[in-house]
C-alpha cells in the first residue's frame, strides 16, 4: 500500500500562541480548536522528549536550562501514566530503521506493529525479543507482498485473505495502543500550552 494507514496525525506541529493575549486579536477559537491545539502541543512534547531528549531529563549543564525544565515537566507527567502507556511511547519513538515496505504500510506505527507481531507469534526456546522481532519482520513482509499481488480476475485464496486480515488486525492494535497512551497523557498534562522551548522545536 502506497500511503500510510494511520493518516497524518503523527505529523502535527505545535500551533500554540506565545501568550494568551494573542487569542484576543481575532475570533475566539472554539472548544474543538482548543482541543486540537492541545493535542498538537502534547504530541510535539512527546516527540521532542523521546527523540531530542532521548526519553530522559538532561543533567544540569547538558542542555539549555529551558530544555531541562521542559524535559523535567514532561517526565513528571509521564511518571503518572501506567507502565504500558509509557512503553507504547518508548516503542513508538524508538527511531529504529525498518524495511521500506513496512514504513510505507504502517508509517509511524511500524515499531508498534512489529512489537505486536513479535509478541503474538510462538517463540522458540531461548528466542530473544530481538530475534522474535526479526522473524516477525520477515513474516510481515511476506504478508504485505501476498496481500499486494494484483488480481488476475480470480478471488484471492484463503491464505491471502488471512494475511491481509492479519495486517489490518496488527495495524488496528498498534493504533489503539498508541491512542490509549496519548489519551492518558492528554488527561494528565491538561490543556496548557506546549512546554517545549521554541528554540528546541526545530526538527522535533
């Protein structure tokens, strides 16, 4: 499939105003607009914390004080989440390199899909998670290749239908897992503006 199935919601950029006075310069935003703005801010915080800050609070002197303060605040919110929610973010933002076919199919959810596929397969004695994920990648690539075969006028066989169904199931599971984690983070952080310093947002 040429386009990602999870849409563009992972690519939001923060549109938070610099101060509340800016809200008075035009029509007041609706509740939906404020909610969307908060979600964009929250996603920027998560992406910045796990990619730029490597999922930790820098020691004093390792980064600008504003970045240290922001990372500390985000880490505090994350500490209030369930371990499985924090784990979803760690996997989502792990920045591992995957085969292009997987990226095209699952985009930002690829690492989560691979993890779900690895945990759902039978593991051999002594098989590590890394080995299970490697095997899962091979199986996912085979499923994608089979599901993408052009039809020759005949109906796809049961095996091909099952492979396509498995891809959809894994995608839904990964998307649901990430959304649950995001909703938990949204609830904990509240509706305040993005805490990531403007100078640190480039490339986040």
